[in-house]
């Protein structure tokens, strides 16, 4: 059998001879480092994968958001900072409560916060948005084909929940118990929740006198106690924007 040629017999030896020949002809040229790291537009680069996650999350956001709020953006610094914390580490971000009278833009800011989280390209982006009234309707007997207990588990375990108009329903023992079970499980599991409410969190003054209806009277002390520990409260003020836009 004939001997293999120098170029096909041992690739490493052949490469060594080629490099030695180059060094002999160009002794003053030193080999430089080879930059073969991926660029931000190539798989393997962190920014490339962040953009892929962001595109997927924004698609989920677009599906979950009502058409009226698909241009929503979070413009208030406290809301932006909360959204950034959720994107970085949802287990330490805590929850967010937006309070204010009707039409001050709470729901717009809430959906804007969800959008900002999606744009960051989080590793997990599973969301659900509902109103308190719709939630109670879903959890009543025959309110869902899945059954009330299964629906409550789904709401409690979704990684990111928006609960709009908290405290708007007539307070009963049943609504208080359902709300407590939902908030307590999410609180214990450190799952971030974004609440909006027309009521202030607590209206008591420095003397401990309650100045009007608030979430304590609507939901009960044990629920508000859990909200108060790790929830950022943003009070939104101003006229009814819906009337101004009419």
C-alpha cells in the first residue's frame, strides 16, 4: 500500500509544517489571537438569546392584552423599576399596587408594566390578567367548566398575575375568603402580582382614625397585612382621562 501524502496522512503534522514555513518567510510577524466569539446577531451571544426571548414574550403579551391597551407603556419610574425587578428575578421583586380614582390610568400602566417585562426578555413569561369581578364570577359554582378549585389554583400559580379593580366587589365572607386564599398562596410562593384599585390601601390618619373606605374595609386586615409586606404602592392622581378623551 502506498504511503499517504504529507497533506493527508497527519493533518496536525501538515498544519505544523505550513505554520513553520510561514514563520520562516515572515519572521517578524507574530500570530495574533483569533476572535471567534459570536456577535450579538449570532446564536451563542447573550444578547441574541435575550432578543429571541423578548420576541416570544412580546407575542404572549400581545395575545393576553385587550386591544385597547396594546399601545400601553409604563411611564412612572416606580412602575418601571418594579417591572425591571420582575424581569431580573421575580421571586424577589414583590408585588405592585396601583391606587387612584377612576380614569387615572391604572390599567394602562399595568399593561405597560407587563410590556416592559416582556421587552426585557425574561427567562419565564407566563401571564394572566383579569378583573376582580371576572375572577369572582369564574370562581362561583358553575362559573367554569374546570371548576372553582382548579381555576383558583391556576390563578394562584401563574408566574405573573394582574388583578384589576381589587376591592370593587361587594364584600362578603365568600369574597374575602377567596381573595385571601389567592393572595396568601402567591405571597407564600413569592409570585409577583400587579393589583389596581380605586381604593387607597389604608385611609387611617396619624391618630388611627379611618378617613374613608379603603382596602382594609373592603378586603380585611389579614389580606392587607400580606399585601403591605412586599408590595410597592403607587398612588395615581388626576382627572378622569376617559372623560377628557371623549
